């Protein structure tokens, strides 16, 4: 069953290459992309079941045993994220069928979409820090094309900024990897954990850890998020939604994995720094969301707030904080995709993104309006929706670790998020109907279904959180006890 670990990576890349051959058959592209995503979803469910029964699933590529070969590692956290990625991708694809346009479809939209998912899944499943870099690049190269696909002026302007930032972070990533290999002689994450535990995380090693934190922070939009609001508001809605749901989450996952498995020996330096960056990110993101009257800007700044909140739980390095981060990470992937699809649909329906130029959408599109209301409450962490449980655990974790200031900032930013997102609802959906005449005849057919699925999920994850609690608990256990991961990858000989 270990061979299943590679399937979430090879299925989308093989299907994407097949689609490149049949460039003009858009119907085939649509069918194959859905088949690929559904297949990965089913495989992730099977892997979750196997991990629950047998423990972490490991595949040593080429038959070379770790740490000499390349390890693909499916622990519960990685597979949960692969599963949620499949759900979000499925919904964004269905939305794209209606909205992306034939021109973009002919220019390899669906293959690029699957190549991006290949990089995302690979980042979650790799057990080697150099392969993490490779998977980052697969994901980023696809995103470079997707962000500029269509050639609109704003896309080209923002894509330059996006590419430059990621080129710098990729260069720094290589530098950090080179220093780490020179100091430890290995890049296998489980073996790195053993080596650093043996030699100690001295000042030089902590400096390398901080360099990795800078790299992952650039990828995640933690503190260094100046590139994010413009880059995520430039592409078409389906692309922006997948970016918001997945790209920053790969950076968050990398911080979570590396700073709980490899660099966890000096938390008073590394994790305090993560906490400070998380606090600044939450505050700046919340101020940005509150300050603007533009729908795109409000929802993109809310992406930034979510990044800070998730990493506040990681900074605490407590079981409660990590539990909250995982719950909130699952929630954030779903609700960010939902809120971006909703925001893009508002702009499609009204013809503008400025809040003061329309109102009363609720009377024309009540289903759409209630979806936005539920998404707004969920994003703000209002019970019993999916954001509530994660926020409770993260706040509890920050308090347990003595970071009362961090928990307080998280609660303050939540209130500001609620204000910013309800501003869209109260101004744009409520009140008398004031939209362009042509909007009254516009149909949202084909667009409501994917948003409805995500809305139902955010309700189900809140009301039925106990359904995934045992899986989250297993993920937390692995993160809090690195020896579980090390033994699965390297065997008992390496475990103290």
C-alpha cells in the first residue's frame, strides 16, 4: 500500500501531459481534470484509513532506503491536506467551466491547473527538503503562467512582482538548503531531525533555521506579504481562488513541518519569532481589510490574517495550539476558496468591485446572498461554523505557552475580520437594490453549485467536527512526537 503515496503526485502530472497532446479538445480536458481530482480524493481517503490502522505510509523511491534515497512520506497531516486540496480543486474546476473562457482553456488552462496541484501535493508528501524545493518550483512555474494567462494589463503588472518575489525566495531556499547539507550531510527531514538532535541547534544552526523561516514566510505571505494583495486579485476568479486556498498553505505547511520536526530545539528563538511575525501579519492584514471599500482588496487581506492566525498556533508549540492550527488550516483552505469565488461572482454580477457602487444583491440572488452570509460568519470564527473550533484551540494554545499577547491579538484581528467581511454583506447585499440594469438578467447558473458545496462543508466541519477529530488527533500526535515520523521513515535504529 506504500505505493499509493506517489499517486496524488503522478496522477495529475500524467493526466496534464495527456491533455497537452489533445490541446483543442476542451471537453476532454474538463472530463480528465475532474477524473484526476476525484481519483486523488479517493486515494487520499484510502491513505487516511491505512495510516489510522497501520501508521505512517512511506515509499522509498527506487528501492534506496532512507536517508540515502528519496522518501515520500504520507503522515496524517499531509494526507488530510491532500484530501482538502482535492475538494477545493474540484469546486474551483467546476466554477472555471462556466467562467474561465474558451481562450484561456485553449492555452493549457487545465494542464497548468493540474501541474500546480502536482506541486502542491508533492510539497505535502515529500520527506526530503530538497524535493520540497523541487515541488515548490513545479507549483510556482505553473502559477507564473496561470497568473498571466489572458494577458490583461493588471495581470502582467502583478505577475512581474509575483515572479520576482518568488525568484528571490527560491534563491534563498537553495542557499539555506546548501548550508544545511554542508552542516549535517543529509537532506532527508527525518534524518535531519536526528542529526540536529545529536549535534545540537547552536547559533549557526538557528541562523539557518531563521533563513528557512524567511523563505517559507515569503511563500506563505507571513509578514512579508506586500506582493500578495495585488497578485491574488489580478487573475480570473477560479485561479485567484485556488491561489488563495492552496499556495500560501504550502508555505504554512512547510513552516509547520520543518519547525516541529527539524528546528524545534530553540523555541525561545525560532518559535517566538514565528509568533511575533504572526502577530504583525494578523494586525496588518486586519487593518488592510478594514481600510478598503474594494471587494478584492478586502478578501485578499483576509488571506493574510488567516496565515498569521494559523501560525500563531504553531508558535505556541503546544498540543492545543497545533490542534487548532490543523483545524483552522482545513477550514481556511475551504473558506478562502469559497470567499474568493463569492467575491469574484459579486464582481461578475455587478460589474464592479467597489462596495459603494452597488447594493441589494440579496433581493435578486437570495441563495447567493445567504452563502456569502454563512461564509462571512465562518471566516470570522462564529460558532458553530468551521472557523470557531480552530480559533478556540489556537487561543488556548497561545495562552498555555504564555503568549497571552499573541492570543489577544488573534481575538482582536478576528473582530476586525468580522467587521470587514460583514461590511460587504451589509452594504452590498442588504438595503435597496441598486445594481446595473443588465445585472438583473444575469444568471449564476453553474456558479452556485461549487460555492454551495464549499458552504455546506464549512457548516459540516463546524457542526460535525467530531467526525474528523480522531484523524486530527493522530496528526497532532505525530507532530508533537517527532520520533513517530523518524521511526516510520528511518526505522527504530535511529530513534533514541
